C-alpha cells in the first residue's frame, strides 16, 4: 500500500518534484544521451527525493547513482535493440 501524504501541500510538493524530474528525463538531451543528472533543489523534501529515486531505480534497465553529499543523482538507462 502506498504511503498517504498528511496534507494536500505535501502531496502537491511531491507531484511538483515528480513532474520536474520527468521533464528532465524526457528532455531531448537526456533522450539522446540516455542519461540525466538530477539535482535536488533547495526546499525540496529529502524524503520525497529519496522516494522518487527509489521508485526510478526499481525499473528494469535503469541505473541511479546517488551523491547524497551534493543532492544529485545520475539516472541512466539502456534501450534494447530491436
């Protein structure tokens, strides 16, 4: 069962972070390079950041390398040839 957010503002903050990360991953540059460096912005919840990084890292073919010292994560992926 998914953890429920205690209030709407926390839920909105989580969704905003998820959307920002999705936009970075789907950018033209990231799609060409099959990788993206994500940077946690000041004011973004560490718990939200970690939850999303955990969810991304569970996907097959995706690697997440985290650097907790500077709040970054490199997400890379491979595409199987047809």
